[in-house]
C-alpha cells in the first residue's frame, strides 16, 4: 500500500495508529459520554466528519486546520474561510457559522486567535462572503498561500 | 455508509415467518392444507433455497419496531433496530468480526465519515453518532441495515449515508459500518 | 467486420470434423450433429425492451430481454457503483470502473472502459484520476453529454470535482474544479450541471476540446434544509425532473443559456398527504418521454422514510400534472420463492404472493418505445417485474437478476 506521503504526510501506519486511538477512545471503559453543545456541537455534527477531532484532516484531500488562522491576515483569506464549501454550505445561519469559525480559530490556531489584532467573524460579514460561491477551492487556497508567502504571482 | 442493495433474505424470512405465522393463524387455520403448506414453506425457506450470503437485519425497514430496538438496558448492537443505527446504511460491523464501535480484524477504519444524532430510548438523550466505515476488504455481506433519520442526498456530503466513506482511506473498498458514540448533543 | 475471426474459427472446425458415418441403423435415428467448438455469440442488437441491472456484489451489470426473460450478456466491472452509459449512435457502452492491483487493496486505478455494444467485449480504456465518487444507487455519478462525445464523471475525495473524457478520441481531457457541487447531469452536447450544497445548480459549458469554457451558478431552486430534492432526477428532452422528499416536482429546463426553473407542483394532494403517501425506494422516478408520463414509486410512511420501497407506482401526465393511473405492485418475494421451488407459476405462486410479506419495489425504469415496458426491481427478492407501461398490465417476472441488484436501466431506443 505504498502511498505518496503528500498533504498531511500521513502513512498507512499513522492511519492505523489514528484508527487504533479512535477505537481505544471508543472502547475506553465506562467513562460517560460528555455533553457537547454550542459551536463545538456544530463542529462535531457538520465539520468533524472530514476535518477530524484534532482538525488534522485527511492526507492529500482535507487540509489540516492547524494554523489556519494565517488566512485572516489578508481580506481574501478572511473571505476564503467562509467561502469554502464546508463552511458556506453548513446547515447553520450566518450568526451560528460566525460563532463556529471563531470557536475553530481558538481551538485550532490559539496563538493567532488570542493575539490582540484578532477580529472575530460577525454574522453580517459571513452573510457577505457566503453570497459569493467559490469556484475552485484548491486553486484559491494555493493562490492565497502564495500571497501570504510574499509571492507576487499570488496577486490577481 | 452506503450499501443498501444487498438482499436481506433473513430479514424477509424473519418478517415473513412472523407475518406468515400470524396470517396463517388468523385466516388460514380453517384451511389446514394451506396451513401445512405454509409451514412446509417456512421450513424450506429457512434452508438452502437462498442463493446468496445470508444478509440479516432490516434494510429499509419501514419503521423501527417498538420499542425502538431496545431489548435490554443497552439493546442489541447487532440488530438493525438498535437505536444507534437510526441513520446507518451498510453492513453492521458487529456481524462482520468487529463490533458496533470497532472494525473487523485486518480492515482499516476510515477517519473521514459523516456524523449524525440518534435518540437513545433508554435515557431519552440525543447522542452524537459517527458512522465510520471499515475499509480494505470486500463487502462483508451480513446484517445489511438501512435507516435514514436525517439522511440527505450525496450533494450534502456531511449528511449522506449513501456515500462510500472509505473515499479517503488507503483502500476505498467498503467492508462494513460502525456507529460510534462521540457524546451527548446538548442545547446550550 | 469485428466478428470475422469467430466466423473463421467456426468454419475451420466444420472442415476438420469427420464426415457423418454411413450405414445408418434403420432402428435408430441419425446421431445428433456435432457441435462447433469455440463459438461466441454476439450480443443481440439493442432493443427497447432490454433492461440492464447493475449489481455491486457481483461487480457486474447484466442485460435482460423483458420479452422472454433471457439474460443477454453482461459487463464485468471493478469495485463500487456500476451504472454504464450507453451510446446507441456509436454502438458503444462506457463504464467508469475502479480496480485495485490486489483486488481489495494495492494501487488504485480508475478507468473508463469502452465496450463494443455488439459483442460486449472491452475495446479500449481511458485511465482517469482515481477519484471517482462511489455513492450507492446514485445514477448521476457519470453522464454522457448529448452528442455522445464527452463523458463527465463526478469525483469525491471528499473534495468534489469532475473528470472529462473524450470517448471519440478515447482520451482523458482533464479535471474541472467544482467546489461544493456534486453529481453530474447532461444538459447539451457541451454542457452539464451539478447540484450544489446550497440548493443551487452549477452549469458548466465546455469548448470543442472539452475544456471548461463558461460556468453559471444559479440561485437555490429548492429548500435545501426543509425539503431537499433527491438526486434521482429523470430527463425528458430539455427538461430534468427532480422530486423532493415531500413530493414536490422541481423541473429544470436546460434548453437555454441559463437553466430555467418551472413553478414546483406536488405529486400529492391533501388526501394523499393525509394518508401519509410519500415517495419511496432508491430509484423512484421514470419518465416516458414521448407520452409525457411520469412514473413515481410511492408508499405510505413517515419522514425519513424516503428510501423505503414503494408499494404502488403512480402515473402522472406531465402536461396536466394530474395523476392518471395507479399501478399496484405484486409480491416479488413471492415470485422469487416460487421460482426457487422450481414452480415459478401456478397455485404456489398464487399462494406465496399472498402469504409472504410484500417487499415492494426499490427501483423503476421505463422503456422509450411506442409500446413501452415499465420495470420494477425488488432488491431483496432479486426480481424485476415487467408491466405494460401504458395499461399497467402485469406481464412477467425476471427472476434471479443478481445478488445485490441496484441501478435499473432501459437504455436503448
């Protein structure tokens, strides 16, 4: 099962470990299932299926959410986090989606989310971004990363 | 996931045997010949009539039998009616060498999946259920179960049980499905 | 031309055979003629009453003649969903297939295999990105655009995209990014659309080389949270007909530059709703294009029972939007059990149909000729019922159509 270690760079062994951990967690004795509510519940119900509990995603297809607050540094990036299909098409109203993204930023990029310049999403802003669908999420992501790396070819 | 086409002979036979018994008792008891024929058929049907792997449990059962598949305090995880299976579509791993929370030996659990909620009739709570598929071996072929509470078409991937969720596993070959409790959904 | 070698083979065997023995015994009839070795039959020519049944456990799709119940031949495919695309003009069948180098593991290869419809033998293949979506029952995982040149395949990794294949030149054209939109529906010779996760459509127009030329994203055309459409739409000319979980008909006209949405109408009236009628089954719609008859698989049940098998087929006139007919569904499990006992007809069938619980029908399809046949598949009984689609008269069963039969197709005109 040789597989290119691209994206998250996860090997089958790592997958097995992840699966084992998941199983261990699932089978871990009688600890009562915890209550999940608020934005975290929205994350678990609508996002975690693809992005996973730790935000790690899947190799080669779902990018890790670790450090994803870097997109907030540029306006298009701020829009991008709302316009990706997972966010834009979530069965949540704009206020709930804003709260969810803010929660995710704190959870997966705590350094940036706690920095003084951090400006949380608001419902009206989400409404605006959501109205403009993304055609090619992957291309937009790569373009934004180039801009963030200071590569002028990222500028349109 | 996903597969719901496999014939569920056992389910039909179970339901048939049950319904036939009732129907025979009700309507056919006078006609002993037909009654005997029915009984013979019931016996025959349980034997090698069936050309295929014996898939049990309820595929697309109209409604879970009351009281929502709860036999004991926990219920029977290898039964389609078990409360956690309220939106599962596939072969139950508990019938395939795994359990309702664990994959069978030698398979790989797909971490990417879809997540829904089911109400546990024992305590009235809404539990968050992750329907991770087990992948890398061919279709288990036992205990096909298709229930669709909250299931949506494939253009809404995070809500679709038709999708083969082995899609991002090392082998996308689907084997069976689990129903793992992640927590209790609580209004804040 | 293609069948020449087979013919030569048959001839050469005939020449090699010894002459028939002389001096025949007057008491005994002449011995049987010897058979030719190595004969392979061609597929019967395409005909409207042929129905194809896909099976994901047997990893095949098989054609049946609904007039006499014969199995005509099959296509063997790889793992996952199997619903071929049929090109009558080119006499070819295209099947997106997934293979692993070690059966269920190893290296994944996705191909579009091109079969000769006259022989059902593979003629060529085009290797495509190993991303093909695997969604059980979905009929919109791939589509052949209207002039039969380009084929579109829906991908899911779980990011969605579309692969375009040129079946005329038998080559991969490329991949088109379609963020948030899934499944593919043909909408012209160079056009297809997809359904997006906000209830809108994405329409993509290709250039002559098969590359994206233009795209249009429509506003949402159905209520995605409250009453989503199923993806099992059927096509009548320029009109794609979607039906929602609650029985609302949403038609999409793809004749113009932009998709146009007709005012939705309901398959159900108040009385139907009061009696809990709703759509059911996994392939719950069929349309006879010439007559404008829409066939809808129905059952009585609660919400979240959109995949429960149908117990009746309701027939609508698309012009008047009225129900014009109701076709009851016989007990296909009774037919299966009777067939298993070796007595497919007669008193036993009569009895079984009444005693065994009726599993209903999961999938329907209709042929497009002037004397159309309606097909209804029970997955659990592995049996297809055939009706006269106009009168609703039951004609026959096709038994043992597979182990896990799924998609039903009546592709030939």
